[in-house]
């Protein structure tokens, strides 16, 4: 491995002051010195982890990265002792991307369930779920979580940071190299302090902390010897959890090399950094990634490919053997069509020597296949192909289920990841609500967008439990989705309108929306009556029979949930009006039918008009006249 250059920036502790490991108990004016000293000492003791992360990043990106630090993370090491433009077979990236497409494509949805709650609490829990859906969409949690998933497969840990930003909850993906945790303190996986080293623009930092603008302007920029237009400054954000319920040693700080920018108490029992691990290690805070599991196989594959390429270059090339005693004109040996080669003595012989034995190629194929077996992924999934001979949707679902069982534990950690994210978001929202009582989000209810205020949905944590469910239980492929919906219809679990709404094929949204418009309109009116206590009378253009059926089911459901009687009365009133309109339409149809069946009298002859001449009637002829 080539030498990795070392660049020094943001020098700390110039006075040689003694570093105190318990930085949270120091004075604010001196805290930055101790924080920088503690972080530097931990990083020096854990330098091997940084090199390991570089190695795994190289395996995934197929690049000879020199570092993951700013300014040099995009540089590649010069070629050394290997052929330029060598071929690669990146099984690490193939396995990680396939695992991400099978697991990270799911968007687990935290759902709030009340424990023996009344109708009001149940409706509030339903709205709280919608509030969280809108919050996740606004801060793009699922998008950041997919980055964290891939990072967890590469480095072992994928991290999301939740924080306050201009009166709202915010979320960002964090590189694992930015986090510093002492190995001794994190031996059992629950450290009491955590540091994050991040590089921020000087101008942004001055806007965030205008009272320290003069001190910030004195800090030496990052990578002074590097030709760059950026002006980045090293910033360390540190957290120390309180030692007990009544302890006051919890601390949150933000420091630069010459001052402490933020120094405030921290009373939370968690860090605002949420970790997802591909495989937790038996001991320690950091996890093990899929790249680490496949590193040995990938390196062996690289070595075999290098040897094969060299052998192909040296051996597996066409050669012509000409005996020295023969009189063969070498100029006649060309690629002309129909060329005549004259010779005297032994004729020239053409041959290609084998580059490698068949065992080498078989060994390469076995290693590539073994890599997929280790992580539990079939090569068919990696190439997006189905097995030959399997065409039925049931068989394909069974195959997916068998493959998914290998990822059951990983999928459970993925779902718990979003439950923890929901808890952190709710806790931060409560803090923001103390500052802004009008806090609200826009939630998409698949049919319409509604503004939900936090004061209308907030609940005590002992009033509900959270469960996570996938955002879509149906297969993602159109053939599998169609067959599943057809099976549910045949079993009598779904009606035609419900089946159309579940199909939701991307090429027929307009047709589907028109086909389900009647049902959607009825559900919207019922929702207004139950949740908003607003009555919407039926219209003659509605499907009144369908409205009675759906309203009756909603009425019974609401009654079982102990809904208020005034809400139930609106549903009863709505059903009675629908039935009355149905009876009126039925009576009108019967009356029209009866009138159509009655015999009608022949119309009377019209009196002759004086304006019209009367036609003369022909006289009968008299015989014999």
C-alpha cells in the first residue's frame, strides 16, 4: 500500500497546558483546549480504524483512495507494481448494492397504537402517525437512511444526525470517520461521551456564532498548502450524557481551536446520532460491515485476476513457428485474404499457448459464488434475473421469502432503526413546541395534503406504543402485485374498487383515480364527520348504495372504538339521507315503469280547418248505369 501523506492543520494546545480527560467538568473558557486534546488522543490510539475504513472504501469504490479527510479524499494513489488499467471484478460492491436494493428499498413506517384508549385517543394516534409521515418526508429521512445503509455495509456503521435547524427538525447523514468514541468507554456498546469532528465554512460559522466572529477569523484555514478556494475550519461537537437522573454533568459543547462556541447543559439520555449496523460486533461500539466480511475473498479475486491478465498478455497470444532451415518468406505471413505462402522445407506452424489452467478459472468462479453465499444473496438477485423455469407469481414469492429469511435479523435492525428515529424526532419536536406553539407539518394522505399541528396530536409517551410496518406489503413487480390482488379478490377479502386502488400501476394513474373516485369521496366525507365533526350531506350523483355500505362499516368500527355519540349521529344521519334518496329514486323508477305499462287511448281526429280544402271522396260506381 502506498504511503499516505499526512497534512497538519488547526494546531491545538500551543501553550502545552495539561489535558483533562473529564472535559465536561472544566470551565467554559478552557474547554476547547481539553476537548481538542481528548479527541486527538483517542484518534491517535485508534488510528488503525481510520486505515481500515480507507481500505473498505477502496474495495467498494474500486479506487485507490488516499484518505477520507477533506482536501485529499478524492485523490488516488499512483500505480505501483501493478498493470495500469487492470481488470476488476468488484464482488464487494455487487453484494452491497444488491443487499441495499432488497432491504433498504423498504421504508418502514412507525405507527402509533393506543393502549386501551378511547375513540379520541385512537384518532389522535392516527393523526400522530400522519404527522410523523409528513415530518419524515419533509426532512427526507428515507433518503438519508439509504445512504446510512450503504455506509453501514461498507464501514460497519451508518449514522444519521437529528438536530434543530431554524425552528424545525433536521436530519443529515454522517460519515463514520467524523465520530470519535473511546474504545474502553464503548466496550459494552454504551459510551457516555461522543465527539464529532466536522469541517465547516468560516462564513457559515461566523453567522452561527456572531459573538465569536473575531476569534473565528483568527483560525488558520484547512490545508494551507493545498491549492483550494475553500475556507474550512475544524469544529468539534461533543456530548456527555448525564451520569444519573438527578446528575448535572450532562454537557453539550461546540469548540474550535481557539475558543468554545457553545457550552450548555445536556439532559437527554441519548446521543442525537442514530447508528445502523450491518453486524454488531461481540465487543465494542462500532459494527462490522459486509465489506469486511468479503475483504479476503475480494483480495484473492484481485490477485487471481492480476495473474490471469499478466498471463493472457504474455502467453495467450497467437504465434507462428518457423523452422530455421525452411525457406519461408515471413513477409508472406500477413492477414491478406487468399494470401499465398511459399515455403521450402517444414511449413510454418500456428499455435496459442494456454494462459492458465482450468483450475485457476474454476477457483475464480468458486470464489465469486462463495462471496454471495456468505452474505446470503443469490447471483440471480444480483443480476436481476429469475430462475429458469419459474414463471408463476406464487413460486417467485416463495423464492423471495426463502432468500429474505437470510436477512431477517438485518431487516429487524433496519425497522428498529426507524423506531429509534421516530422517538428522537418526537423528543426534538417537543423541545421545539416549547418555543413555537404553532408548530405544524404538511402531511400527504395519498389523496390530499393536510396541515397537522403538533398541539392537536401530541400525546404522553405512556399513552401509546409504536410499531413499525413496511410501507408496502404487496410485491413491487406488476405481475406479482396483480396476482396477489387477484388472490385476495378470489378469497373475498377485497372488492373491485379496493383492488383497483391497491394495484396503482404507474402507467394508469388517471384511469385508477377515476375508477376509485367514488370510494375516495365517500371515505373523505366519513373522515370529516369522524375527525372534524363536520357534516357533509350526500349528493344524488354519488353511488348511494356504496355510500350506505361503507358508512355502515365505518359506523360499526367507530362504535367499537367508543366514538362520541355526536360523531355517530352524523354517520346515522348520513346513512338515513342516503337511504331516503335511494327510496325516492326507487319510487320514481317504479312510477315511471307503471306509467309506461298503462294502455294509451287512440288520439281523437282533428277537426278540419277552414283554411284547408276538403278533399272530395270518390263515389262508388253503380253497376249497370
